[in-house]
């Protein structure tokens, strides 16, 4: 279509990706606010609503590893729009559900769309922009990464209080329709000629392996890590994933190319990203519980006071090009992780007498420091990855980030449980004290310090040389398509 020549393809991909990812990222936190209301309306115990999130996470884990191959084999535009349609339609069906069983079913469908959406969309994005331009798109990615999860509890609390719980799902409809129509008209199709056949054995191992692992990580803090169900399911998932790794390292065309981790820069940045995701999601998980249960605030108040963390991330994303120019990417990551960890330690010391403005400033500072690190990692992690491997790389990146988030929340929830805090029941306010939450926040800081440790193994020359090696690369496939009027 001629319209593809007239519009800037980089702008098109950026707009569609940000809208779709904003919707998907916000869904992860906006639903949690509605769970108590859903339990009352369906007349079930609060713990029974856990399946609403478990089904979503398990389904997402099943489809994440196969997303890269599907996009390469059948076309990134086609798979992305199919995933977006599944996610949007399932969101509406979730809102229409009149019992827990149907809601769980539609959440599973929603997870399938979400599992395909992120890796394929990220592959489109990073194929479109050269390594030199990725610091700009990394700044844009802060919107779905930081703002959407922080906005979720605020918007969710408002919708539940002013309307009803189905609106936490209906809110996805305008975002989904907008991104879908824009993508249908303006996106350019891309297929990878060397995609090959599906690694069926890899899929048969990864699908149950990852889903069992995600289930165990999500339910372990609730039912107990030594409960028979968690030991059997978690152990089986670990064995299947171990077999999956052995298979993927031996087959010529793996579904998930683990050999990409042989590149030092990609491997180090992946580990840092995993630990940063664990720390970031840990903050968004622990502090709202602390503010509501121990400091006696409402869910809406908790969301509002947490939001400055997202503002700090946004400010950091705007400043990152200047910061990296002055300090270098390597030093920016080190300073960001160290600064965020220190601010987290200060946050763990707050109490009932602490001014809300002090808490807001601490959360803003955490976002500011962590934003520098997160944006820098995303701007450089794919510098050594060529276009043909980009789908595999973004899939691997999203799988390990999802596992990192689940591990982080599982460990922190276990810390809360070890001190007698039932993190699944936000109504238990009797005898709750600050110490369990303070320990959990220190645990979040430990994840960031772990990322800092691995940052020390990255040499400054690894980052600068990777960019210079890629600077002579050929134009992206979208740029070539636009020139020939595709």
C-alpha cells in the first residue's frame, strides 16, 4: 500500500507497540484491585480468586517461548494482530463473565494473547531501529514498563468504586481497537526465510515445564513450598525445563535459541534485566500491601502514593541520553542500580509517623535511579543481535524477564509469609506490623544489588564496540520495504 511510503514506519511501529504493551502491562496490576469485589459478587473466598491470575500466568508461560518462531514463520504483523485480537476479545469476555469458571477460562485465553504479544511486538520494534537509535525507543518503552503497572491500581480502584469490577477488563477495549486498526492499515509484514519447522519436542517440553514452574512460583507462598502439590508440580516443571535446555542446545533450529546467551553482552544484560525485573515488581508488590495493611490506607490511596515511582522512571527516561553521554552506559547502569537499592533501604525505614511527601520522594528517587538502569539495559542488550535472530532474542528476553518477575514476587511473598503475613488477604489488618514488609523491601534491594554485581563483569569496551560493529549494518527490513513501495 502507498500509505506505507507516506508514513514514517518507525513512528507506526512505536505507536502500535506502546499502545498494545501499555494495555497488557496495565492489565497485570489493575485486576488485582478488583479481586476482593469479585470474590464478594461471586460469593467465594478471597483465596479462590487466586486462580484468576494463576490461569493467566500459566497460559502466558505456555505461549511465550513459541512466539518468536510463530512471528518469524507466519509473519510478525499477522501474529501480532492475532495476539492483539485474542487479548482484546478475551478482555471483554472476562468482563461479561457471570461465574468464576468462565472468568478463569477467559483469563487463560487472555494469557495466550499476552504471551504472543510482547515478544513479537518487541521483535518488530528492534528490527525497525538500528542500535544507535535504540536509546530513543528504550525511553518510549518506559511508558508500558513503568507507567502502566503504576497506573493500574489507581485506575482500577476508581473503576471499581465508581462503576463495577468488569470495567477493569472493558478498559482494554479502546486500546485494543485503536492498536488493531492502526496495525491493519499501516504495519508492514515481515517473515524470516530461515525460520524452518517448529521445534515440536522443544514446545512439548517448554509448554508444561514453564507453566508448572509459573504455577509453583505463584502458589508456593500461599500453600507452602513443602506442600506435596508444589513439590510435585514445581519439581516436574524443573525437570522438564532441564530437558528442554538440553534439547535446545543440540537441535539445529531450536524454538528458543539459548545459544544467543554465548554473547557476553547479551548474557550479562539479560541477567541484570532479570534481577531488575524482580526488584521492580517486588517494589510494586510489597509496598502497596505495606501501605494498606500496616499503615492503614485504602487501595486508591496506596496507588496514588506509589505513582511517583513511575514519574521518576519517566524523568529518568528523558534524561538517559544526557546521562549516558556524560557518564557512559556502563556507569549509568551501576549508578542507577546502586542508587535505587539505597533509596529502597531508606523506604524500608518508613513508619506511621513518616510524612507522605517523604515517601513520595523516596519512591520518585527509586524510579529515577532504576529508570536509568532499565532504559540503558534495554537500549544495549540487542546490540550484537542481527535481524534474523531478533525474534528469538526478544522471546528469550521476555521469558527470562517473566521468570525473574515471578521469582522475585515468590521470594518476597515467602518472606512475608515467614513472618505470619497472609499477602493474599488485604483485609487482615489485626496484629500486622511493619517488620515483615521492611524485610521484604530489603529483599527487593538485594535483587538490585545482585544486578549491580553482574554489571561489574561488563567492560566498557563491550558496549562501545558492539555499537560500532553494528553501525555499518544494512537498513532495516521496514526501511527497505518503504523504499521499494511495499
